[in-house]
C-alpha cells in the first residue's frame, strides 16, 4: 500500500494494490474508489483532503506523481 499526497491539488491517494483503474465509484462527494478490470478496488482518492483527513496523522507520505 502506498499513500501519496499532492499539496498543490490537495489530493490524497491511497493505493491499495498496483493496477490500472478502469472504473470508479463515488463513495461520497470528494471520495472516489477506483476499480481494476475485475471490479476490485485498487485506489481510494480523496479530493480536498485537508478538509477531510488530518494530514498530520499520516506519517508515510510522498508527492503525488502523474504518469507521463
């Protein structure tokens, strides 16, 4: 599992396992569950994360990177 945070976009991404997301489910406004081709969860994305999550309590954080 990897936890990434982008302070510029204020997005927290929790990668549960590797894979390519092919579908997503909005669990709640600003909380998105990304699914793989089998319909299994691979990522949880939290928009406006600083308003929802106490970022000080997350100890393992790396910058959110985009694939080129």
